C-alpha cells in the first residue's frame, strides 16, 4: 500500500478508536458543559480531516499584456488539521490552526484550458481566529469567529509554466461551527471557515514571461475530536 494511504488509513483507525471511546464513556449534560469543573484548564486541542474547496480564478498577463478570457482553477484538497485553543473567558476563545501542508495543482481555464496544469504549490496556511461561543442548545454549543490566515509557500512545482514562483499572502477569515461535549475532557466538533486569499505568481510560458494573480478563496470544512487539558 502507498505510504500516504497507510497514513490516512492509520489516522482513520485512530480517530475511530477515539470516537468509540467517547461514545462508551459517560456523557455530560448541557448544565455540566456550561459550568465546567474548576480543575479543567483553559488549553485544548482539536484534530480531524479537513476538506478544502477552492472558489478559484486568475488574472493572467503574458509579456505584460492581459490574456483575454484566460483564468485558472485550483484542484480541491483533503488534508488533516490541528487546532490549539485557549479559553480567555467562558464565551471567548483564541484558536491557532495549522495542519499537513497540501499540494495544490493549478490548471488552466477559459482560453488557456488547453495548456493543462500550470504547475502546483505546496503551502501551509496558519489561521489565527477569535471565537465567540453562543449559549448551548440541547447540549450542542454553536460558535462564530473571525481572524486572519497566512499562506506559507514551501515548494513550487513546474508544469506548463517553468520557473514557477508563488508568493505567500495574508487574508481575512470567518468561522462558524458547533461542539458537542461528551464528558469533561472530550468533545466532537464540526467547523466551517471561508478565507479570502489572493496569491501572486510568475514564471515563463515557453520563452515568454508570465504573471498571474490567483484568487483561491477556499471554503474549509473540518470535523473531529477535541481534547481539553
């Protein structure tokens, strides 16, 4: 089996074991969630699979001239995320999210679709958000938040564009989700984010210099388990 498939399969087995452990443990009612035990600290981690769906497009210039009808689209990703959180108050939390850097392929679209893959980039976004928790309902606690994310570029891969160089950038992000506590330390969660992100890229297409402003604007959906220290 391919090493990546081994990693994914191992992750799912571990996550399934944790979920089973949570399900067979003693549940916590909503009142217990709203009045957490005093010995519980403010730090927690969350982890799970992350689906990334890009709302992508691009403005492309060849030799300083805009290419009419030319665009690009980014191929969607699945990866793994981890949150580190700190509860400032009972209702406000600061979250830092990272994960396994995905490799995203950028393909030609519109009038340049025939060029195929322009190239690919491996990048790692780092999210910093502030989250406000709303009152619990039937044991489920919703939250909303906002913040910033920065895309760190780790490696570029050439395709139809040679010498591809993609620059990192920062963009605003909004966030919403729900958590369901099963006991004092374990919860399950589902989280949605939208990030507004544009990246500048340049290289050569044949002998001609090419530049592009790539809009990614991804929707990010994650779910998994939360452990409270």
